[in-house]
């Protein structure tokens, strides 16, 4: 592994593990074990939803812009499905947010 991959892996591990230990300490103080799991699940749900949605929207927009740049006459036929696809991706992110919100209510 090169140093860039190690840095990315360390950043992901740190951002994933540090908030979950903070939630676990708070739950341990209150005496509830299942609330810690719900807090960890909520943080992972919204984190993965945002990461996946951002990557999906970026790839969709890049592909649409590449298609429009190759054939500018097809812009209206490309733009409409792209906007529909972006709306569906965003709805999945909002669904992840809803799950995180419901899990946070269990804490």
C-alpha cells in the first residue's frame, strides 16, 4: 500500500471509530447497552447514505455532462433522465436520514 492509501484508510477508520466510542461512553454512563448500538447504527446509516449518495450523484452528473459534451444536440434527452436519477438518489439519502432519525429516537 502506498502512503496515500494508508492515509485514506486511517482517515476513514478515525472518522468511523471516534464518534462511535463517544456514543458508547455516553450509553455506558446511562446504563443502557442497546442505545449505544442504536447510536452507532444511526451514525453509520447517515454516513453511508451521504457518502453513497454523493458518489452516485457525482458519477451521474459526470456521465451526463460527458454525453452532452459529445453530442450537444441530445442535451434535452440527456438532462431529463439525469435530473430524475439525481432525484431518486437524493430520495435514498433522505431514506437513510429517516432511518438514522428513527434509530436516534431509541437512544
